[in-house]
C-alpha cells in the first residue's frame, strides 16, 4: 500500500521516541560533525532518542572518532561490524534499535534532518513506513551529476515495472519505520543477511527489498518530498553500483515469485 504525503498530519507534533541509524564507512572527515549536529537536532525535539553509528569496518579511524564523541554524547551508541557494505551496516543498526520509531540517514546528511518531523507526522497519521523522496511535488535534487540522475531514473523505472509501481524513489537514504514494522520486515528480508564481507563501498538495492516486504505484509508506505544535496564525497559508483542494484532487484523479484516474503 503506497500513499502520498501532501500536508502536515497533525497540528501538534507527536513526541515519539526515535532511534536513528547512521551507517558509516571511512567517514573520518565528517563523522564527528555529523554526530554533533544529529544529536543537537534530536535534542531540540524534546523526545527520548538514540543515535546508532554503525561503523562498517572502516580503516580510517571512523570508529575511534565516533567512540570519542560517545564519551560526551550519552545518546550515542557506536556499533562496529566487519566490512559488509551499507546494507549490512543498516541491518545491524536497525536490529539494535530500541525506540518507537526507527529510521536511518546517510552519514553526509544529504537530506536535512528537519524532514524527520514530516516523516514522523505521516506515521502519526497512520502510516507504517515513511520514506524521503527526491521525486514529486516539492522535491528537489541539488548538484546531482546528470549521468547519475539519468541512471537513477532508469533504475527506478525498472523497480516500478518489476516490483513497486507508483513509488518514484526507493533509494533515498532517509527512511522512518514503526519499530514493530521494521522488525517484521527484517525478519523476512534475504539480501545481505549472511554477513559476507565485501571490498570497498557497496551500495545495494537493500532499500527496495525493505519496501517490497513492507508492501507484501500490508504496511502503509508514504513518500515525503525532500530537498536532497549531492555530496562531492559520495561513495556511489554509478556503473558498478547500478549493476549490483539490478542484480539485487532480480533476486527480489525471484523471491516474490517464490513467495519468500509472505
């Protein structure tokens, strides 16, 4: 079930407790400032929260910097895993999360954290899954290279054709779930659940599988238009990652055909 968010769901923002997962691979240059600004923003909400920084086997001191920050930020938890790619890091953080709402954001904060309030609003209005969308009314992409944008739109066309019709952006790294929903979803996902190690950054179609399983389980998915800024230090490799993403999509499609997710 896919809905669309067009206006605030409630006059008074509900103060849910929230767990925010941030996967990180070799992010020493910005992880400190990311954690500082994330904790400061969530403190301004006045709700209980935790930030889970999942270090994906970095070799540049990312984990050490994060743990140093955790000494001063009691709301911060640092989890370290063997290098398994972004999907493995997200899975570890989502499983460890403890609060009512569970979300994730990229380490570069390409989508401003202020949009968390809108995502939480649509969950308060009855959705189970709220996702940042870089397509649709009110959305905007800032500084994205043309080739990456074109490849992304082609990929989304394939996703819509095979799996998620009507959902224009599955890959924005900014999503929020009811905790019981993400627990049920993760229990059925298959991609990158084996803990296998990888080399270098690995962007996947893990998000596609999350949303497919959510839909198969009858959870309500609501896109929220966001302004997203392309990062000059992005680890996405358009050609290489597109190949892996397409392979993942075909695996998910095969799993749907087999009835794996029901």
